[in-house]
């Protein structure tokens, strides 16, 4: 036995199978605007995604997406502690 699924249309509950789909407020538009961002290769501040990508490509670089980068390396806590201690001693801390 399956349960009925309802959606709200004009303030009333309506069976989902009988409901008229909602219309979007307009087409999806992806803006070229980018809040001021300094390009890591040139140091130039840009506000255009297409310009940023063109400069990146022109310098032989690759734009990386926003996927999570996984670090698979394992670290020994003793090595980290000795590295930190050595750094402090070299900096006079």
C-alpha cells in the first residue's frame, strides 16, 4: 500500500500526481560577474569569470573545480612535533 504525496498549490494541498507543475520565475542565467578576485598567476584583480579563465589558460594553467581534494598522505606525530620545534628554534621563538 503506497502513501499519497501532496504538494501545496495556491495555499491548498493537492495530490502530487494531479498538481500542475510550478513555473519558474524565468530562465536560469549564469552571470559572468565575479567579485573582485586576484589572479594567482598574474596578481591582476579581475571581475569577470571569462577573463579569469582566459588568463589562466593563456599561462598554461588549469582551472580546478570545487571538488574536495583528499590528502591520502599519512603523517607521524613525532615528525610533526620535531619539525615545529626546529622551526621555532630557527626563527628564534
